[in-house]
C-alpha cells in the first residue's frame, strides 16, 4: 500500500479535505484536486469534506457540487461555523450532510442590480443570471423535499438558521444530523 498523505487517516480508509473561506477558484481547485486523489486511491473508501464558508461565486459552487456528485467515492460534508449562501447548496451534494452544533446557516435570494430596460446589452447576462438562480434553487431544495414556495418563504428575506432549524426544513431537511463530537 502506498504511503498515506496527511489528508488520509492512518486508522481508516477515509480521505479528509476542507474548504475554508469563500467559494472561488483557489478554494474549489484544492477540493477538486483532493477528490481526484481520493478517487484514484483504491484503499480510500469515502471522503469527508469540512466546509466553512460565507458563500461565494455561484458558478464555482456549481462546479464543486457537480464534482462531489460525480465522485466515485461517497462524500460526506461536515459544516462548521458558517454554512451560508452557495455553501448550503454545495452541502446538498453530499451523501451525508452533517452540522456541528454551533454552525450558522444562511439562505437568501440572489439579487442583481442590472435593469433589463435600462441596459439592453446586458439582457443576455441577466438571462444567464436568472438561469443560474433557478439552478441554485433547484439544487438547494432537491434533497430537502421542500417546495420552491417553501424555500422562497425561508430565504426571502435573508434568514439565519440554527442547525436544529436546518434539520427541520422540508421533508428531509437541509442537513441529516447534528454531530456533537
């Protein structure tokens, strides 16, 4: 067996990675690289991603969501401290969605300052923004079992949620469990 890196547990077949900070090119690049490494190791059976984020770039969040979903090894996500905005959506890609007891969740509607009538050259940008927003909503609520209307009621205006509240939303919640240890 090859030597294990510091991201791999010496007592189990779990590969550990983390995204701490804004969701942007540098932070998702590291996680995607780690997922690729984990998937290339036969002895790795599952991946644990620690996620601490205020959110960030939605297109990078879509990329990470898709990469987690496509992983040959199951990915469990543990959120700590802050799981906000696009971070809530990324969390939904995990096999297990786990929160630490003091995590603060935040959901909010996306907004744009572009006015279609005032800036006709931005119509295609606004149209793409709307498509991205629709995808964000669909991916955010898919596992929870809540309707779009229920989600819009909790995210508009911006809402801050405790882990207990995140656990109770929709039929399946935004998380699966609260982990004390």
